[in-house]
């Protein structure tokens, strides 16, 4: 029989994500889409809005440093974007952010180091933003939708998406560094997961107290 109680197993809802993790990811994804929808800038360059939402994706994935967090960010952001009628892809608007979230998740897992690293955040942000552009191109060509980036030139759009995605990644890493200074957003220490597992077992109060004393 497993030593972990049913109550401990119920603390995770999706992959290794807890309810707190999911709520935080949903909040960040909502903020990212609301920022893209309502914070208008006079920069008429393809992909400039990535500076906002990519940086928030980096912050969200950095705060919830667990497998699957990027997919949740992309899925929630895609649902919000579709519901708000953002973009020109109609009911397929969600594909842009699901693609971005999937690539973000893949790069975070493959590249070494935390997302507070500027170089890693820049690469992740650039590739995630390119994923959004790729999904946008595929949907536009498949459905024969108007796509301004094709008129302007795909090469220019690719360049600007890489630039603003990388810049958004750097901004996100800097924001993440500052948020890590706040106790509630601080990175967990190596002993915290073990303590949480001990406390989850019935009648383990004394064990938890002793574990804390040993950790100190």
C-alpha cells in the first residue's frame, strides 16, 4: 500500500499541478490576453504585442516551474482569445497560443537553467512567438483568411516576431527575478517537498516537526 494518503493525492489536479498552480496560471494567461486586447501601442510593426504577452508567459511558467504549466498557459490564453474575438482566425484563434505554449513548454524542459536566465528566456520567448506566427500562417493559408503579414512579407514578420519574442522573454525574466524576492513567490527549497509529503500522511505531526528541526 502506498504511504501517501488519498488527501495527499487529491492535491494535484493536472500532471503535477496543484489547485494553486492552476489558479495562478489561469490568472497570468488572462492578464496576458487582456493586456494584448486593451493595451494598444502606436507601433505598427507585426508581432509587437508579443512584448506583453510573451513576458507574462515567461513569468507564469517561471512561477509555476512544473511540467505542463506552459501547456496550461497556452490553452487558457487560446480560449480567452477565441472568446474575445481577438485576431483574424475566428474560431481557430486558439491555435496560435496553444502552439506558443507547447513550444514554450518544450524549450523550458530542453534548455538548461531557470527562466530567470536572460539568454534562456530570450530563446524561449523568440521560439514561442515564432510558434504563434507559424500557427497564424497555417490557419490563414488553409482558410484563405486575410493576413497582413503575408502582404508585408513573411521574412519581415519572422524577424519582428523573433525580436519582440526575445525582448518579451528578457522582460519576463527580469520580472520573474523581482517576483522571486517576494516570499510567496520564492523558489521552493529542496526540503520543502519532502516536508509536504510527510505532513500529508495521517498522524505524522511529530514526523513533520522533527523533519523541520532537522532541516533547520
